[in-house]
C-alpha cells in the first residue's frame, strides 16, 4: 500500500466544526504541519472533506 503526505496549507478557523475536527484527527494543528498516513479509504475520505485546506502528495 502507498502512503499519503498531507500538508496543511490553510487555516481551519472559520470553517465548519466537522472540518476542524477532521484536521485534528488527521494530526494537523497549524499551517505547515505535515503528516504521512497510509493510503486507505478512510484517510482519503477525511482528505476529501478538507481538500481546500490541505495539499496531498503520494509517497512511496
């Protein structure tokens, strides 16, 4: 399985509650934070929820 590198590029302030909670559950706390997660459907769904706040790269 591949991995996804998720980078927070915009703030969750002013966003919906579920979007802020999704950022936290991904492990992102502030702009510029980077996390590497397994490429699973659950993670893809969370990224889709906050796609306007993050940048995603596939990593091997």
